[in-house]
C-alpha cells in the first residue's frame, strides 16, 4: 500500500541580503538578517475577462490572469546596525574609543545637554568652566548624567548662564567604541534576497529561495513600545524583474525556489 504524502509545511531558516550591484559583480557576499519571521512572497493578480456574447447562457468566454506585481515582506527581530541602516536608508561608521578633551557645550540650568559621543561613565568625566578651565563643577551638585550618558544640568547649579550662545562649559571624557548611523542619507538600493531553510514538519526536506532584485521601503523604528514587547523591524517591498537574467518559459527573471530531500 502506497504511503500518503501529507505535504505539511512549517518553515524555518536563514534570510540574507546583499546589494545587488556588488553581489552580481562578486564584490560582496550575502549578509544574514539574524532572527526573522513572517517571510512572505505575495503576487498581485488581475483578471481580464471576456464575456460570452454568443449564447443566452452568458458567463465568460475566457479569463486571462495577469501578474501585476510581486511583493515581499518579512520581520527582523535582530536590531544590529546593518539592519537598522537598511531600515532607515542610512549608512554607518565605526568610532573607536578615545579621550575627548574640552568639548565645548552650551549648558542651561535644568536642561539636558547631549555630548557628541556616548561617554564611558566608569571613567568620571570632568566638567570645567569654558572661560578659564579653572573652575571644576561637582557631579550631584551642578550636574548629573542619564543612564546613557547625556548631561543633566541640575537646578541650583553654580554653572553660570550662557551668554549669546557662547559655550559656558568644557567636558573631558572617554568615548566608548560606538557606531554612528546617519539616517535617511541614501535612497533605497536594489537588493538580492536569499533564504536557506528547512521544513520543520519534515526533517528530510530543505529548500532555498532566491529573489534576484528587490526594492525595500524604509521601515518604521519602534524606539519605545509598551516596555514588554520586543521591537521588530517590519520590511516590505517589491520583487522587481531582473533584466540581466534571460527569461524563458523555463527560467524566471524574478527568482527561483529549490526544494529537495536531504
């Protein structure tokens, strides 16, 4: 008696991305998104119907199904800088740890004053008057820091009121190693997406999906949610025709899907 193939599918796998131009030229490789979910490919189809005018039965004489567009969507759980740069249409650079001397700032009583870099608060910053550097202000009396290292000028501080926007304090501190992402400085580049996955319902089945040319939208960034829910990056975009691929009846210009038993 033949065994019935149930064909259930429960997917898991690794989704990766590369800039299409450099990937096609073999100048860069695919980069993992990290933990992702809800990877979906959705075609939009329109129907072109021709009515039956020949008999009183009516109905349609023929129907043509036309693919108008193909959309892709997935959710990245991982907020590493590569994913954030892709989501926010930006680019980033690595900044090494170093000493910062005499960073000049305008500080008003009761205000928060951002430093130019994230400070290492385990090495106590030193704040002096900008005019002479002879007066050293006292933490807890004149100023404090947020958990992330922004400067808070306390009420009742002895730091004088700044005049005409001229800096009134100097700050010496050690900046931590950090990454500087400049947001919304690039337009969305064409990408290539690759999925290497398995069917968790069938331990012998594996698959891979390649989308040759994809354009992703800039993505909302949830900086603070409800304090319990992990923030996610929801990517959406279009699967475009790749004219560098020679499309035929057997070969797609959009992508391919491989499935097999291992």
